[in-house]
C-alpha cells in the first residue's frame, strides 16, 4: 500500500515485472529474456509463472496482478506458518506466535526496531521513527548486513520490500514443505514421502538454492521417522 508503483529507483520490482510480462507474452517455455534479445530467461521463474497463471485466470491487468501476487505470496506464508505452529501444539495461539516469529520478527534486529518505535528512544544504531510516516528512518534493511560483506535476507525484510524475487516467492513453499515434513514425521507412509519428494523438485524452478536444503530436511525427516515405519512394517 505504501509503494504500489513498479519503479526501479528503490527496488527491483521493475526487473521482476519484466520477467512476469515476458511469461505472460510468451508462446513457449522457457520464456524470452527481456534484457537480452534472442536468449531465453536464465532465471528460476516458477514463482513468476504461478503469478502469471493467476493473472491469466483472473483477467486483471499485469501491473495490478503483480501487486496482488505480492500480497498473495505473503498471505500464503502466513497461513503456512500458522499451520506449523497449530499442528505442533494444537493451539491457535501458538499458531499466531509462529506467524509473528516467522513472518514479522526475523532477526533480533527487528525486535530492537520495535523497541525503538515503542519507546521513541534510540537503541544501538537504530534511530527513533514514526512508522511509515517516517519511512526514510525506518531501518529495516540493516539486519541484512549482519555478516560483513554479505547480504542475508530475512522474511520480514523480503515481504516489506515487496520485490517478487525467487527468494520472495519461495518463502510460502518453504513453510508449506516444512509443514509436510512435520506430517511425515508424525505419520510416515510411502505416498506422503513420494509426494514430498516431488514437491522438493519444484524448488529447482522456484528458487534453486533452496532445493538442497529442503531435500536434506526431507531425508532427515525420513531418517528420524525410521523407528515409526519400521514398527509399522513389523
């Protein structure tokens, strides 16, 4: 709501929107690279493809659909996070706490920013600000530079920035996959494991860097449930 315009000066929405438009216009896959004529798009674009499909189905304009997709991915992340907390404890309160810790708090830096906002006093390098009314002073990006010479994105930063990058679109699927692993751990069966393995393969197209991590998570889950499925077989 604060910055719905697709503009290149303070984000990479312009690039992501170009990817989305390329997918919407293409007659074949992989789609054409919008920056390099005659070449295919060499980027993991399944998240953009999901948004493009929803835009085609709904019939909205691409620029409207882009912002709706950004909100939709965030909504799916919140739902998946709630599901993990609720299924772990059976209590809705812990589902909400999981949403806050996963989608809003991020690193400890976010907690310090919240204290600065509530108290109106500076803490460490964080200066007082008035929320969105004082946007330039809202230092939500500093936590991405905790490790020197690296950039470490976290969900709150990613959602607030709102760029429909692969690391953005993959978050709800990471949480959903974690929830599936929880279900497998509690009740292992071959069908659910095979389905989860097929799900993991989609990370190659959504955000390739996530694939090894969640493949390892699935294998670890299956290994830890070995006593359960061994008992079932016996």
